[in-house]
């Protein structure tokens, strides 16, 4: 057991930051090894062998759910469930509520801090569908208020993929990345462009 409860915050912070960081950026497993080490220290510091194994499995179930979301669904649902699972694992493993609170805070802050890796390292492609990535630069002959995209306002078309909320639409034989206005739009639904902000196209289901 750790001498001070607040130590749990730093251990879960670093463990979660590196493990989720490995999911976000391509570090060839280096971040995963570091994160695994910190999380192992956390659980082994509080739990006996049997519960140590159980809680490690629960924690990494959360990581697995995030991976499944990133590779298959890309709507964020399983990722959120995975994050909650990780929080539950560290919270219930602590010997008292103070250490548990520190641990939960560490997981939350670690997950948020992992986003900083995106500014430094190469992104993994599995999260590309979570946000619109079509950024047209001035070097390619476009500006942030491309006239072609503005022309799409109020145009009608068809969803080529499911939109949860991001997907692909087709208008006048041209394909575009777009985002729905909170509606669940399925492939083949008729859509209408309701807003254009730079290269971001917002649509609604007709």
C-alpha cells in the first residue's frame, strides 16, 4: 500500500495517459509498456493477487472497448463505456474513498492529457472518422471559405454512409464529408445541407 493517498493520483494519471496515448498516436508499443507498468504498480499496491488480476482485467476491458470503438464503430459510445469501466476499476480498488477519489481524478486527467500527444506524434488512422479531417490548405488552391462548399447550402442529396454523426454524402454526383445535426442518419437517407462553415458541412435528414 502507498504511504500517501495522493500518490495514487500520479500513478493512475501517468498510466492512463500513456495507455490512451498509445491508442491515439503510433508509438510502436512504447507508451503501452510504460502505461502498463504504472497501472500494474497501482493495482499491485492495493490488491491481493486474486483481486489484482480481476481489476486489471476490468481496467483493460475499458481499453479494449476503446479500441473496438476506434476500429469498428467510431461513434464514441463504446469509448465512453470503456472510460467509465476504467474509472470503476481504479475507484473500487482503492482502500478508502480518499485514495479512490484521487485515483478517479488521475484517470480523468490522464485521459485528457493524452490528447496532448496528438500535437507531437503521428496520429493513428483508426480515429479518423470521429471528426471531419478534410482540411484544404491554401497551397492546394483553397481557402477557409471555399466557394464550392458555400454553394452546397440548402442543396439536397443522399447519405452514402451511416452518419453517427460523421459520414459521407453525395450531392450532384460529388461526394463530401459531412456531419449530421444530432440525428441518426442511415445510408440511403435523403439529406439537406443546413449549414456550411468553411469545409465543415452540416446536414439534416429530410
